[in-house]
C-alpha cells in the first residue's frame, strides 16, 4: 500500500496520454469490491469492473479523466505459478471481456473486446526474472495465451494455453519460436507461431527503455489473428540509468 498507482496508457490517432502517479497508503483505501487510489477508483459492481480515472499525464501535465468498464464474458478461476517456489503468480481473470471506454479528457470513446489479468507475488519482478514475452490472441471461439521468459537464475519458463467457451484452460504444445523486429529501444521481441507462419509487428503502442507493447499479426493454432504482445527486459529495468529516468514518467505524490 506504500506504492500504489493507476497506470493509464492511451495510444491512437486521436489521443495519446500516459499516467502513473505513485501514491502512499494515506491516499488509498480498499475493501472487497473497491480500490481507491487518490482521486481515481476501481469498483466491482457484480457484473463489471468500473474504473473511474482522474489523473494527470506525465511528463507533460494535462488532465486524463474518464470511465472504463470491463464486463467479463466469464471469470477465469485458474492461476499459474511462474516459478517453482510459487513466489510469482499470474491469474487471467477475464480472458475475454467486453470493454467500454468513455474518456472526457482526451475526448475519445471506444467499445470492443478486451482482456484482464493480474500478476502478483512475494518479491519484486526484477528479483525473479531477467525477461519475458507474453501475447494474447482472441481466436474465433477460444483465447490463446503464450507466456515465456528467463528467470533470474537463467532457467527458461514457458506456457502455451488455450481457453474454450466454458472457461476451461487447456495446455497446448508450444509452437515454434519466432523473432520479431526489435523495438525502437532495442528490446528483443519473441513470440510463438504455427510452423511456416511469419508473424510481424503491425504497430508498437508503448516503446520504453525496458518494455514494449505491440500489436502483432500472427497465425496460432491454425487461425490468423491479431495479438496483443509485450516484451519486458528486467535487466534493463535494473540499470541505474533507467531507475534515474523513472520519476519523469512515474512521479510520486505526497
């Protein structure tokens, strides 16, 4: 509770914004159905997660205000350990959801498919991992998630999962590894795709010194799909230069 922030990342032709203002416990409150972080809040109303955003963009300060509603098509009840000791866990809470975005500042609205998950653990991510690569694709009937990386000791890990319309996860054989174009900051990007497929980066939404979030075109489990992809370099994140740069994008209030 000493280090809480609501991260809003908007990238698009009509509006772009970034917020991640860190606040301490005195500015936060939570119970079983809601979580307040300064002027912003998240609330579960029984059907949807409703996020009220009242933040200030950084490093250029301007208001970022609006409401996002995430309505899961089903709730995923299975969590996964990312290390043998279980210190790091991942829970795909809503592998498929309907999302409604209504932003007042910048003025933009949108409806479509979305996804909601959670990473949590007992130590900092940079203590447990060197890097990871993750992607999620909505297929015609299922959701495919690919997750792989290297733990801090150098041991690799990988998950290849497919969830059906009943909400059941199925372990799948990992498709062959494919290299994508490096990010503007030189972050290596990897994915998995069907044999013979040639996945490529269609658009990079977030290009940071240690992280890249992108849209990729790929073929997975026999279906052509647009996937959301991320690559994270925790070796980069640990560097003194990146640590010095963080407050410009993640200021602390109070």
